[in-house]
């Protein structure tokens, strides 16, 4: 098991957080197809084996989402190539719902299985990003305040003042650090 973290509060932000340690140059967790497969399984989108190309797409989508969310949070325009990339992945390959009428006259809607289930899974992540980016007013997406973290999360706290990706992880580390600084007077 990789050290996945599920504190983003949104599927698309959990993807962004698969590049860990963004406070420095970043540490890649999606290093191979089987790790993308594991991540997709964990979020309930895993159905088949990704390829190296899927891994590249996932990483490109991830960085486009991160830049787009950052732009949105700043009130600046989202770069056109990022909009294009997110839209392209979102189009993915999601077969349209079809109407099926059986010989006994019963009627049902069904969605044919996609040819490329991994692209369909990545499309679901891109659609989640689109829904987040299009939200009006744009919610607070914060970067964890711990200086050695960098995780992104959707802040749904009542006062919109959540500081840590997780109290158990970074909140306690930050408190221990403050305590230590007080004791040593540094
Ligand atoms: Zn953190």
C-alpha cells in the first residue's frame, strides 16, 4: 500500500495530493501504472489495468487541476491550455446512456461498458474538477499551513479557517513545534 492521503475533501484534490510534499519540489506517488491502478481502486474507479500513457494523462490532469484551482482562488483566469486539458480528459470515453426495450416489453436504461475504462475513470476525476472550478462562489481551497506539507484541501469548516490538512497529522506536528519553540525560546 502506498501512503495515499484522503484529506482533500474532493476527488480531484485527492488526485492533486498524489504529488506529495509540494512545499518543496514534490514527491511523485503515481510512479507506475500499478500505483495509478491502486489509487483508482481506492477511490472506487478501478476497473482495469492502466498503461504508462494513462499515468502521464493522470499526472498532466493533476497539475492542470492544481494550477486551475490556484488561479480560481486568486481570482485570475485559468490558463487556456489547462481548460483544454481538463475538458479533453473529461470528454474521455463515456458511452452515452442507451434505452433498451426487451422482447417482453420491459424498458430499461443502460450504459454500455467503455472501451477504455481507465480513461473513463480519469474522466470522472476531470468532471469532479470541472464541478469544483465552476462552483459559484468559489469555495475555499487551502494549502495546509504546516511548513513541511503542502497538501491541498477543501475547507468546509463553518468559519472557513481550517489550517491543517489533518489535525492528527499536521495540526499536532505544528503544535509540537510551537511548544518546542516556546520552551527553547527560539
Ligand atoms: Zn498537512
